[in-house]
């Protein structure tokens, strides 16, 4: 089952959708990715880990630097 939505987006976001073949699939994938990240954060929080925006940025930088080396 699918549903149709009419939404308004900022110009920079709309420009991204202009670059893809299937905007609906792109948006659906983005929402699913967001939900997975939120579930992961919740699992970590339930396990006692404090996930902060700063910590996520720090780890993202660390992973990127490792990718550049390898």
C-alpha cells in the first residue's frame, strides 16, 4: 500500500531531489535510515551508553580518517 503526500521543502533539499530518478524512493530510504539510526541510539541508551551529537561527530571523524589511511 502506498500513500500520496504533498510537501514543501527548502530549496536546497528540493535541489537534491531534482538529482535523483525516483524522489519517492529516495525519501522513503532517507526516512528508513533515520528510523534505523534512532533505533540504534535507543538500543545504546538502553544499554547505558550516552550518545551525544558531539560523540557521534567525533566518531564520524575518526572513521573517516581510518578510511583515508586504508
